[in-house]
């Protein structure tokens, strides 16, 4: 399980245990990456010039690009998949419950 302590404005933080996909290669690597990514997002949002919606959109784009890079690596020395150019990121504005 990946664990991360999230800092919030309302409290000092809380611990999360997130289930990992059974095909996970290295849980420690997942935990380290998650911790670093969330730390960077927290830092940028705390500065006030990055909103949560902007952070979600950037993470969506990063995931799409990482998937495309993985596909390109598997195909060895091929160009970026053309479908990457067609990716449209949905509005990341939180919806009312």
C-alpha cells in the first residue's frame, strides 16, 4: 500500500493508505513518486498562483504524456503516437455535488 501524509489547511495532515494495482512492480517506488508529486503540487498551490483545477489538468496531461512515452519506448525509436495530438483535457473545474 502506498502511504502519504497530506497537509491540509484545516489540519496538520492525515495518513492515507491507497491500494495498489496487483501488477505494481515496486510499491516503494510508487510511494516515493506519489509523495514527491503531491509535495510539488502542494507547494505550487500554497503559493497561490496554481489552483487545484490547474493542478489536476497538469497531472492529467502528465499521465497522458507518460503513457505515450511508454508506448513509444515499447515500439523503440518510433515517433510520438499521432493520437497524442488528439488528446483533449476535460474541464477540471470541480463539479457541485
